[in-house]
């Protein structure tokens, strides 16, 4: 899967999976355990060690924390079949590069605005995601300025939907991480990371 291929290039990669429904955390952990992938569960206060590859953020009300700790997010429900996608405004306002699949019907205008401002990247599936992640993780001047300013300049027509935020840089370990709002359906169905 994507995680395995990226670890070859980024051995310290930590994939963060934040399921839309926290109760799915145990199910995602069981898949990781079955595959022999070292993981930790936030709800169990499990520490992230040097060998941890997947961190399951199965708690409520902490997405702002995880967005501040990463530079890239794959928005959930955007790669599955006709799921509509999740709202990308919160990660965008925190200066996180948003990767998204073709299923964004619920927020198509927001994704269009973000992509036009180079704040979001469309991916069509696993292969495109594997190629896009390293590029999205590389330091880019526009990302630094976005982190500093937030997404307000990127989405001028959506200022009412967003509030100011304080933005922070994360440690190198977290900068290489990827956050997901939900485990992609393909990941769960194929039981591969």
C-alpha cells in the first residue's frame, strides 16, 4: 500500500489515521496488528515510539492538534465511491496541504479554490497518492507563507467560514507524517496499509 511504499523513501514516516467515528479505532488497530505494522492508539494513551509506523487518533475534538502537527492531510471520503468528501477548510486554515480524491461533491467549490491557490492537490488513487505525497511534503515557499498567514488569503470568498488561527511548525518527524480523517475504504477493504 501507500504507507509501505513511502516508508522506503521516508523511513521515519508516521501515518496518522483519524477515523471520522472514534469507535472505529480498535477496528483499524486490528488491521494494523494483523499486518504486523507497529501502531499506537491515542484513546489508550499509547506512546509513539521510534518504531511506531501508524498512530490512530481515535479521540474526539483533537483534529486541530493533529493538523498543527502535520504538513499534509488526505481528506477522508474523497477516494471511495461517491462518498462526497470531507470539509477541507480546517486543515487549510492551519496551512496544511490538502490531498483529495475525485469524490468531493459536497465541497467542490472549496476544493477548486484551494487547488487554484496551490493549497490542495487532487489524486485519483493509490498510485497518484504515492507520487503526490513526497512532493507535497517538500519545503515550498508558498507553504511557509501559508503556514504563517493561514488560508484566509487562499480562500477570500470563504472568509466567513474560517476564523483566525495560530499556526505552528512541527518537528521533522511530524512534518513527514500524513493525517487522514478516515481510513480510505480501499485500505479497509484490502486490509493493507
